[in-house]
């Protein structure tokens, strides 16, 4: 499958992610290809995790020398399981913050490895993150275009096609077994946190989505394939 971007960044480290977020916010269709660590090595396995553990060591050092500062503290022990969990919680929070920045900026994050195969052409090998098979629809798919027309009629505005990831493994199975393309017809906004804490749904979108779904059947019925 061939897709086109205004800018494509290899690696989601500090330089790559900041460039991608700014370009996407400026209206450029932008993607970042990351092989493993979302945000690069620094927030995952290098700078920040090491400093997190060093901070715990610093606290332990101060406790052991508390008497020098006028504090009397009974002897204690270091719980390394807690130290490790504190570090892991920090990494998890950093990854979540990075994903939120991708969503807010509009930049697309692609998990995989990329290499240049021609001028302005990058070949990407996707990384499977779980047992489900990856799936992606073409924007020029007639069913996707039918969904776009239905949304335009239901919402009264021309939709902007964009990509956003999800974990619905059965979608690829539908396409393989039925031999027809799948269309995911969502009516929520990225900040509505579907299936996550503080989930919400705008009632205006909900009602317009019901109308759009009815139009979708009509638009699909017009197709002559």
C-alpha cells in the first residue's frame, strides 16, 4: 500500500517528535516511524529512568545520614520493588503523554522500521504490537468515500480524512473471510477518550452520527462495483 505525506520522520526521539508535532499543528500531513520506543530511548530506557532511580538512591542516602542534619530516624530498608515500580510508572506516564501529543497535534505514529528505497520514498515494515493482524483502509476505497459523503450529509460539513489507530483485531478477519473492505464509522472526537478514563461523547455528534449512519446505507446502496 502506498500512502503520501508532506513530511515523514524516522525515529520518535526528541528531534523527530518535536519536528513532527510542529509540522502537524501547522497543517502538514505528518507521520513518525518508530521501531520500538515511543518518544525515543530517553523517557523509556535511558535518561529519565536512570535519573528516577538515582533520585531514589539520593533519598536513601539522605535518610542514612539524617542524624547529620539533626533528624532522628529509626533504621529502615530499601524496597527495590517499589523503586522499580516508581520508575515504571514514570515511563508509562511519559509514553501516555507522548501519545496524547500525537493525538492533539494530528501527527501519525507508525510502529515499524523504515528505510529509503528511492528519492522521497520510504518503505515501512510494520511492527505487530499484539496478536491481532494489522489492517488499514485506503482513503480512495469506494466504501470509505461513501462513508465520507454520509458524514457530510449528516453533519453538514466536509469530512477531513485522517488516520487514527485502534485495537479491533476482528476487522482484518472480516475482510479476509468476507472478501469485502471494512469501514470503521466513528462519530466521536479524539479527546473523548473512548474506552478510557473520563470517557465522554458529545450529544450533538451522537445525534448527527445516527443520521449519518442512515445516510451510509443509502450511499452504499448507490455503489455499482
